[in-house]
């Protein structure tokens, strides 16, 4: 039932919506940009830096944390989301007050309006759901529609925030304009896909094993399906059909072809003839071949050549390590635990973290290798070693944050029985870990051998059909 405490919250959210409406339609400063330029020549001022830090913290850290807390139904979910909404709102206002560098019309400014409307809608919907109206028509709408919409919007917000942060970085430097738009979009879309794939593999490794077991499909079924779909898109979008083949059109198109062709094979091999889920190495092969192909693109600058080479090696490593993991570490084992769950941490092999991390690194390397970025860094005298180490550092930080979120989810979600170590397990684990005998095991074994030694004699051995040893020989 609605209470006096929840109604003012709903009224406040509605008032916030009305106040932000006129502000989201205005983003001044375009008149200060020189004609023919995307940005002015002034440096970023302190107000804009505060905007960047606030929005990065709110959208990149607070909201993802709040999403995880919402999934586990923690009482900290609402306070966390309120904090994120407050920081995002303040950061949005500050973004309209900065001096210094000014910007022309750009995707970051336009997408910010839609992102704020999405946030306001999520806040209003969350307040309404907190009123717990569960009777009558409103109750049916709440349980059937609004709860699901709220969950879907909660999952969309981190993805939209990632896109907006990329737009912000691009807009701050005035990149991806004119003839550079196509290759810039390709780098950021494909790089984000690699990062997203790494996040999904991390999620499935740590928290998705029981779900996979219940679904009755292998990880490679889903990987191959996405690869095939992406290949179909690339086959028909990487070249303007009817026009001349330019630059790397043919190479990109053939990569699309091999993706959908290999993806179909991976889907076929994901089940055996009896319909049981099976692992296969097709996605790993595709990842490795993609890395080799992309690292071979001709580049104009030596810096770009070196960055693309390390990107290719990272992606090749991700594919090769995935093949080794499936074939030799897991020995084609479908999941680490059964449908009922279990202690996943005890079953994970450290080698399994290789592929997800290298996908993170590959994604950041590819997003950081656009033509304009490479030209700017080369002009500034930045070496490829320093730049690659910075991108790998960012990859480590994102990898750490994802691991922390998954640990937070597990801390709330795991039952005590799922994390107890089963000392009675005596068989070796399929992924290379062997249970070492405890002190009690060794004492019991020594006592048993001592008792048997006193009961056995050489005559007993001969009577049993054995041969008495003399001087160590039979």
C-alpha cells in the first residue's frame, strides 16, 4: 500500500522530470567553436573534469553495483541507486556550465538527453514499485509488466552508460568526424564486442555454470550462434554493394563469411548424436583467426602497426588458450558443477582466466587504435610500449571490477552448503586439481598397513599363488 513516505518520493521524481525537460533540450557553446572545427582550441577546464569524474563514477561504478544489489534483492539496492541518480544529475548540470573547450554538435550531447530520460523513467518506476500496489488492475500491471520492464531497463542502463562514456571520450578530442567516422565506429563497436565477450565469459565461468547445466547446452552453442549472426551482418555491411572495393573491404567481408561459416559448424558440434551438450573448439579457432587477420591490416604509421600487432597477438592468444582450456584442462567437460550448483571456486583452474582477460585487453587495444588516435599519439612522441602498457592496465582494472561485482553477487546468492569443502571427495578433479590426503588420512593408512603386515607372511604369499622373492627377484 502507498504510504505518506512513498508518495512524496514519487512527487519529487515527477518534479525532477519536469525540471530536467527544458535543460535536456539545450546544450550551449556551439557558437564558440571555430567554423570548420569540431572543438575549440582551449583545454578542458576544471568544471568539465568534475563532470567527467562524477559521471564516470556514477554510471561506471555506482549503477553497476546497484544493479548487482538489485539482482540479489539487497536492502542496499535503493540507497545505492539513489546515490547514483544524485551524482548523475549533478554531473549532468555541471556539464552545461563548463567553460574552456567548447564543442560542436556531437553524439555525446544528443545521447545524454536520452540517457537522462531513461534514468528518470527508471527512478519513477522504482518508486512506484516500492509502493507495493498489488491489488486490482494496478497490481496485475505491476507483477506482469512493470517489474520486468524495471529489470530490463536496469540491464540496459550499464550498456547505455558504456556507449555514452565512449561518446564522451570521442567528443572531448573531436575524433570520428567526416571520413574517419566509418573506421572509428568499426573500431569502437568491435572493441566493445570483445570486451563484452570477455565479461560474458567471466560471468559464465564464475556464476553461470549451474545455469548452463540446467539449460542443457554448452557454452560453445551460444558463442557459435553469436559468431554466426555477427558474420552474417559483416558479410553484407562491410562493403557498399554496387560500388568499388576500397581499402580493406574485401578482407572485412571475407572475415564475415568465415564467421558465419564457422559459427554454423560450432552450432552443429555443440550437441552429440544423442542430443547431449558437447564442447568444441570452433569459437577458439575463429577468435585466433580473427586476431591474425586483423593484425595483418596495412597501417600508415609504425605506431599503429605495432599496436595492431599486439592486438592481434592478444586475440590469437585468447583463441589458442580457449582451445587448450577446453581440450586439455577441462577435457571437454561441459560444466564445473551440476544443475543444483556447488562450490565453483574449488573447481576453477587458474588457466581459465587467460581467455577472458585477453579479450578485455584485445577490446581496449582495438578501441585505442583508430587512425586519429594513432596520429595524435605519434605527434606527441608516445611510444607503442607505453601506450600498450596503459591499455593493458585499463584492462586489468575493468577485469578486477567485474570480478568484484561477481564476488558481491556470490556473497549474497550462495548458500552455506554450496561453499563447504567436501573433504570426503577422494577422486581427482577433471581440471587438473588432485585432492591431497590429510594428516588423518595418512595416520589411518599407516595403521592399516601396520596391522596387515603382522598378519601376512611369506608362506601366505606362496599359498595364495604368489612367488617368494629372493634377492629382490621373483
